[in-house]
C-alpha cells in the first residue's frame, strides 16, 4: 500500500480508492481517500513515475 500525508490526521496514512488523473497543466496526480478518516487526498506524481510500479 502506498502512503501519503493526510492533512486531517497530520501523519502518513495508506490510500484507498486511488486513481491516476492528469491535471489541466499536464501534471499527473494520484487521488484517493485516507484509510482512517476517509478524507480526500491528492499527491502530485513525478513525470517518470509509472502507475504499474506502485501495484507491486
């Protein structure tokens, strides 16, 4: 499971219901929900990051 910073919990948490999207400016983001408080989380990904690498 991938961990990202949750602004509500103020700590790194797991992310569920994750989806990769592209913003208007062309940058890729990963959107999902915090595992403990269900807050929406967005993480900006680097350009070289591949989605399939996270599934391992």
